[in-house]
């Protein structure tokens, strides 16, 4: 059985952490023996420990941190690790540098962002690229950006994030959301669950809701789940726009299925997105989606798939117009609901993702290092 160490700087509660937890859950025990190493503690540490995964803390202060690389190599030697799977550039560099001390170690990197690197980083990427065994992009544009950032496209494959449809099955009768918030059963409910940070687009979303109120007389409710540094600012904006009657802030929640089942539509307003787990989970729970045409969202939502509508980022009329269509066109809502379920089954089903990722591990294990050291 392959021994895989998952390396993550911050073990928090966002999409990357969900990615790691998903692989451990669906590959662990049958295909791999998982291990977990982190720098900054968070919710994922508790979740890994709850699954019986060996956990170790490792200080990683910068990209070219040879002390961290040496420490990682020592941990890998102690646990007899075959392969390190890392997820951000700092950890990626640390794992590649660890080959200086453990040449036979294999490294797989999953890129979760679509961001250009500066000239210096591109140069260091090209220098370290020969030591990279396999790279995973979670969306089409992610692979394109990795190549632009200096990595060899021959070792980059696209493996979409995925979910287990069975986990999200059920109907509205299972949800307590409307009762909790006092929302009538017949009222149209939209849900957005994102951290309140600059790139998640809450200002744009609230401006769009204000525009929607001008465009339609049908009552609606937008439920905003999440926490973050811009939460207070968003609450102030909602009040200034006169949205207190149609927006509810409910804080960070772990009962996402409960929230999905209580809603009619999921909305993503992000400026930057690779391949959102929340969008796919919402679709698996039966929700059509409105998403900004940014990053990997077009891999999920498209006219061809018939699972929702793409809108232009930071153009409230575009977002408000899409919301209005779902509010006023029940036929569209039902068609996209069916399309969402179909899309998840065909493209974003967890066992397909797990098998493809394990195949990437096997490909990495077969790759000769030609000396391997850095």
C-alpha cells in the first residue's frame, strides 16, 4: 500500500482542506496509507486525527526553507513515506527541496489557484521543474496558468474536484433552515457560502441584490453563510442599501447540506476561483447555480451542461438579471436543477476523482529521478 504524506501550511477549513480530507476518506485504507503534516494548526488537524491519520507539525517559514525541507525528509524517512502530495507553492518547494536529503521521494503538487507568478517565481519554478514528478490542475484554466508559470505541461493533468452524490441526496423536508430564519416555505431563497474576503465578491453581490429589488416585485431572501475580515463591512453595506429585509447573515456553518436543502438557488460571486467545492456540492444537493465567469467556473456551469447561468464579475446588472430569470422562470429553475444532478454524475463524481488521483500517484512513482537531488 502506498504511503502518502499530505503537506499543508495552514490546516484550516477552506476548499483545499476539503480536498485533502476527501482524498484521505476515499483513498485511505484501500489504496493508500495517509499521513498529514502541517505548519499552522486548524480544523483539518482535528479531522485528520478523528480519521486516525498520523499527524505532525513542521515549521515552514518561506519557500526556500532548507531547515523545513530537512525536517520533512526526516519525517518521511521515519514514516517510510513513498510520496508527498502538496497544495501551495511554499509546501511544494519544501517537498522538492526535501529530495536533497531523500532523493527517492516522489512529489505530486495540486494547484488550487489560477494566479500568475512574478518573473522571479517563474524562474525558480523552471529551475525546480525537473524534480517535479506529477502536477494536478483542478480546472482547465489552472493547467494553462501552470504552464505560463514555468512548469512542464507534459507532467500536468487536469483532475476535477468532486463530491459523493449520495452524501448530498435528500429533499427540503430534511432542512431546518427556513424554520430557523422564519422564511416562508413559498419564498424564493438564494444561498451564498463564502468567506468574507475581498476576492469572494460580496460587495458586488450586495450591489446586485439592490439592483434585483428594483427589477422584480417578487419577494426573495439571500442567505449569506461564512465569516471573515469583511463580514462587518458587508453588514454595513447591506443596511445602507436597504437590504435588511432580504438578506440574512448566518455566520460560519458546518451544516452545509441543511443549508443547501433549504435553498432554491446557489450563487457564487467570486473574483478568483479554481474549481469550487461549494458549487459542486450545491449542485449535488439539487441546486442550480449562478456563478461568475471566472477561473474554473466555466468547467462546471455552462449553457451546454444546462445546470445554471454564468454572469460577468462586478457587473450587478448581469448578476441581477440572472437572479431575476430564476425568480420568474420556474421552468428554467427545474431544467437547471436536473442539469446540475446530471453534471455532477458525469464530471464531478468522487470515485472518478479518487481513481484519477491514485493513477497520478502511480505515474509519479514510476518516474525516474535521474539523480533526484536538488
